[in-house]
C-alpha cells in the first residue's frame, strides 16, 4: 500500500467517524427539543395556583392545620385549594392562619 492510499483511507475513515458523531449530536438535539416542547406544554396546561390553600395534617384525620395565601412558600406537602369563603370559614372555625403569609389579614379578618 502506498503512503497516499493509506492517507486517503485515514481521511475517509475520519470523515465516517465525524459523520457518525454529527448524527449522534443531531439525535441529542432532537431529543432535547422534544423535552423542551413537553415542558412548555406542561407549563401551559398547568392549572393556575389557588388563591387560598388549606394545609391538612397527615393520617386518617386530614384535619386542617393552616390556612395559607396561595403563593405562600411555607405550604406543606398535604394541601388542597379552597375558595375565599372556605378560607374564611376555616379561620372562623379556629384553623390557624399561616404566620408567614398572614391570610387572616389578607382576607380582612385582622387589620
């Protein structure tokens, strides 16, 4: 085999490897574009955050523990969204208002 033929073969081999790598990168890009599209669809389909939240205890009782404003960062893992009337009713029944977001003040119970 001459030097020029082996050099040409090496260049062709390098080209094949590069094309394979480029194809792999294209697959990664397509996969990431699909993930981004799914994230966008999920964000658009997500229901709006509730205005008021009732945090409930764990276990069988599931009794209300706190009333929170909807965007409170202190909401625990167990909660359900409620409307304004339900939040007012819970506070009137003795459920504590969150000391961080102060829903009792926001609802007009305390000034």
